[in-house]
C-alpha cells in the first residue's frame, strides 16, 4: 500500500498519547511510518521503533520545553504536534439538591481542568511553534470536543476549556499562517468507550444529569441524536488527525472539524 499521506519519517509530538483517542492517534501515525513522540505522565502500551516516550507534565513549562528539545535532539526536526492531553471532571454550577456537594464546581476543579486542558496547549504550542515558524512549515492540531461547540450539561468547565481551544485554533492560524504553519482543531462527539470512561467519571456525570449510571450508559448506546446511527470509532478520529498533519490538507487552517456523525443541537 502506498503512503498516500506522505508522512513517513515525519516527526510529531502527541500529548496524552498513552490512552484513549491519543493512543489511537499515536498508533495511526506510527503505523503509517511517522516518528511519534508520546508526551504523557504514563508510558504508552503501544510500542514499536517509530514510537518514543518522554515522561512529560504538560502543565510544566520546563517539562514541555525539555520534551521538545529532546525530540529535536533525537530526530533533528519536528513537523507538528497534536495537543490531545485533557481531563474531564463533571460538575454543576449550582447543586440545588446538595449545595456545595462534591459535584458542585470549585476553584480547584476549575484550576485543574484549565491547567491541563488549556495551559498545556499554550505551553506546548509555543514551544513547538517557535521551531515551526523558524523552519517555515508545520502543523498544530488541537483536540477539542463537540462539548466545546455545543455545550454539555454537567460539563460546563470542560466545555469552556474546549471553547478556549477553539479560540486558540482560530487566532493562532491567523498569526502563524504567514510562516506556512497551519493550526487546525478536531472535535469528537460520542465515541466508543475508552479506559477514560471510568466509574468515577460516570457516577459524576450521571449525578449532574439527575439520572442513574445505567441510564447514562444506555444513552451512550442511543442513536436517536446521531444521524449516522452509531458512536464513533477512535480510528476515525485518528484518520482525520493524520490527514490534517499531512500536506494533503495544505489549505486547511483556522477551523475545528466536528467528528460526531452529524450530531448537533437540532
């Protein structure tokens, strides 16, 4: 099979690449022949000659800069970054049943999510972007979410972080375009289960929506709100990311692409 995307031996950093969508992206890129640096607190399960792991706290400027430097030292250059690291702590603005319960948002919740979901994107994009602008080419892919485009009950802080990411994407594309650096966003909708859909997460989200965990899980299986009638596969997101990192998408920048089977408010 030919390398249609022509990304063999290109070098990409993927934050949060050890699990979930990030792991699917790493596998897709590595299988296509790209060199992939996983920047994560946890080691990836997927290993092969095309994957390098650097233990990275993406909220630390020093850690991020070290990972970028190590990548350049090892491979000689960087072609792009996928800002995928993120967390979601479902919380209510106001818990009318149990004021100040564990599921009512706090400053600590806000700070943690914005540090991991937003600050990390700024730190990594700045460190990589400094190199990409000097070489006059490259791609920054920011992982957003349908929640950042449409909002989500019980997930307003998470939605706000992803809305911020969408703003980064539009603004940075305007700043970096003259350097032939593209910035694009990807916003997955309801996807197949990953290890990130934990009992703790499900309990919190079910509480914020005043339903049981069983009802929440049934909702994942419901296809009534998705025109394509199913949840998305992780490889479908990874395929899009690989395309956006390649020169096949050379005139796409400043947009966030929804990967949600047509699901929207309507």
